[in-house]
């Protein structure tokens, strides 16, 4: 199917200065909604909530009514999350230390977060602890196909990273994106099983063409900016005053145009070759006594 241009427009409205991110999120949110793996109600934990705007879009697309707690270690992102209007509670902490009693949540949602976490095992253990029996852990992460689907650097990749070597190019993007790991579905199943969670759904999204379109836009925008300024993309956004604030008209217009052009004739591919995984794990319900 063709990419949902309505979702792309919504994502460009959320991040007008980040057309590459908007393209990725449009594919991601569309896949999440089509797979229908999140509950429509209940108490949820948004793990690594950031500014909350993507979760708000997912909620609105699903028509869900959640009692939601947002958790993030970045106080600047939490300050932005207050304006998202979807959180009943916001916590500043990393995922390995959730200030909540055992079995507090009907579901935990984590969107494009776990690939950035230094210590994964404590975080997964906390998810297992705070989930209620029968609760779901729904999360997205890059897959083991991410580098393969990226392909070589191309002209824009060479401009953004300064290398024509595919391996060095992939390493440069991992550094820019702060990607620390790419695990297979089987590896995720094993790690989740170790904390008492059973995988009940696995699907992929962001196919090769989508990945390369995203990379071209990312290299031409954030990639060049980071190479010139150094630091992380989010730091560059903050220094330019476009993180959490409505950018000037010319930036919004340019970002929308770039994102729209990048999506021309782009198909939304939910096939088996995706650069990202959507995984759902459940905490088994308590057994009835014999």
C-alpha cells in the first residue's frame, strides 16, 4: 500500500523541522495502528516518553482512553511532555528504576527507545515487575536488517559522514542515532522470557526503500548539521530553538516540502524485510489453584 499521506502530514506537523523523523514516524504509527496490539483503555506506562507527541498521535489514531504515566530521564523532554496533555503522571528516571508498585500497569509502551538504553536487563526486569498479570509490553526497535536495508552511503551519505566505506557509514549513523544494539526476534524472545514475559506478536516495518528514503533525508538535514556542529541531533535542535517550539514559517514550509517529496510513490511495506520490529510480550495470567 502507498504511504498514508494523512499520517505523514500529521507527523510533519508534530516535527516540522525534522522531515526524516516525520517520515519514519508516519510508517511506524501506521504499522502500530494496523497491527492493533495496544489496548483501547487501561493504565499504561510510556517508557521513554520523550515529548509525548508520538504517543498522543498513536492514542488519537486508536481512539484510546488511557490513564497514562510518562517516564523519561531527560528533564527537558519531560517539560515538553507536560504540554502533550496525555499524561496523568510524569516521572524522571531511567527504565531500570520505575517508581511504581508491583503490577501497576495494564500495559507498557516503548517506541524506538530500547536501542538507546545502556543497561537493557534491569529495564526489562522492571517492565516485568510493574506489568499486571495478563498485561502487555508493546515496543518498537530497529531490527538486524537495519544496516543491510540502508545499503551504501551514496552522495548524501558521504556528505553527512565523510566516508564512502559502507561499514564506516553504518557506524557513523549508529553514532548519530545512538543505536547501541540490533537484536533478532529470537534474541528478544530469550531476553523477555528471562523476566517472565512471553512474545505473542512479532512483525516488521520500514522496508528497504523506505529506509533508504529516510536515510537520504536524514543525511541531507540532521546529518549535515551534526557534522558541522557536532553533538547529538537533539542538541542541535535545541540550540536552534526548534525543539518543542514552533519553528519559523520558512523552516515549516521547507520541512513539509522535503518530507512530502521524499514520500512520492513510496510504499508502506509491512513485509518480512523491515528495518524495524514491533514486538508484543505478555505477562502470563495467574493460574487457578489446582
